[in-house]
């Protein structure tokens, strides 16, 4: 499922069910153009496929690590391992010639849910700590999640892997998303001060080398439930998934306008067919603001998590 992306540790770390707030009362619904289309991609199979991101003519996504015979690779704790794959952007959103992004510096390792600078030179992604930290929800030590940055060097591939300095091993940090100008990194965390199972946070980024103070997003966005998989579109709208009350499935996709001057900024719930009665998450919108990808566990899927391409996306938020 959506919380298995960095192995089952993530799901176990975030299983608290907090109390309901009144935030859902302020959720309103986006109006979709009638001709929006959502198409299941041919790359889907019995494996998980999720978190697609387009960088120029390439598509990066996450999926299971497998052996040559197709068997899923497990770590020494019998946990599923995931990797980031790079494919060519084909016609009508199809992903072709996908190959695993190899992390040569450390060998086999969890890599999922990535985001990229506009020029494709920097990648941020979710991985695991190598040393166990505290898990205050379960009163035991677990290998918590962290965010790393990598640099693409011509002739070498992805290299210079660095853990972001604010990642405390006693908390989870996951699902990074760069703002369109590359100056802000949004992410999910369970750090002290989190009110739900997981909340959305942000931090300033300077030259992909230094980072500011971690700031929790307001209660206009975060709820008493779970917020995951943020994404910021070219028109500065924040999309994310949540299991808050008022949705139509387990996880639904929501939108929040970061540019709005409305003092009572509503969180906007996306209608069908973007959302479904299954889990819908990891929304991505191309710069044309009409096409993109979602990940979903909706009916008639091929595997656990499947990738879908959509087009003719249009919203009317009433502002």
C-alpha cells in the first residue's frame, strides 16, 4: 500500500489514529471539466508502481526491486525493498524503456518518492536510516525514514548522496517535493509538533546545499489524520493526499492554493475520476496544467499500486 513505499517500517511507525478536528467542514470540491480522462498505464503489472515525476523527456517512478527472474527482493528483515526507475516519456503518457536508477555508492538500498530540480541535476528522495532510532508511537527502536539529496554528474550518473541535515533519526521524514522555483522543499514528517499521524512541513533551500528552519504548514492544510505525498504545481498549488473525513476513499487527493489571499483558504477535494473509492495519492501535474499522473489502488488495477495518466484536467475553485 501507500505506506509500504519505504518498507513496512513506515506503516508501522504511523498507525496512530488521532481524534477528528473540524477542519473537514471547510473542505470544498473542485469542479472538473467534463472531458477529463484517466488512463491506466501499460507499465503496470503485479508489482507496485507509484510516484511518477516528469523531468524533461524522462519519467521517474518508484517500484519494487526485483531479481532477474522477476522475484521481489527482500531485506534481511523480510521487508520489501523499493527503487526509483527512469523511463522515456512516450505517447499519451506511457512510460517506455524503464531502467533502475542505481545507487553505486552504497549498493542495494531503499529509494522511493523522489522530486527533481528543473534542470534535472538534483534529486531528493525518501530512504531509511541505517541506525535504529526511537519510535515514540510504539515505544521501541525502528529504522526511521529520511530524505536524501543526490546530484547527477555526466558520465557518473547519480552520485554525492547526502542526508539532509535536519533529519533526526528519532522521527520520520519522507515524500519530498520541490517548489517550482526550487527554493522550498515540502515534505512529510512525524517530528515533534506533528498533530496528526503525519503532517506536511517545508524548509527553504539555497543552491541545494543549505537548508533553513523546518516549518509545519498551518492547520488550514494539516488535519488530525494523515497527510502524505505533497506536490506543488507550476501555478503554485499544493496537492497532497489525506485520509481525513469527507473523502470518498481511504486516501483522497486535495489541493490548497498557496497564492490565495483568502483568509479562510479552503482545502479543495478533487472529484472523480481523479479520486476514487480506493486509495489515490502522489498527484503530479505537468507544467501545461492539464496532464499528469496519479497513483491509485482503485478497482480493476493490475497490482497493488498502479500508475494512471490523466489529460484535459481543469479546475474551477470559485475564487
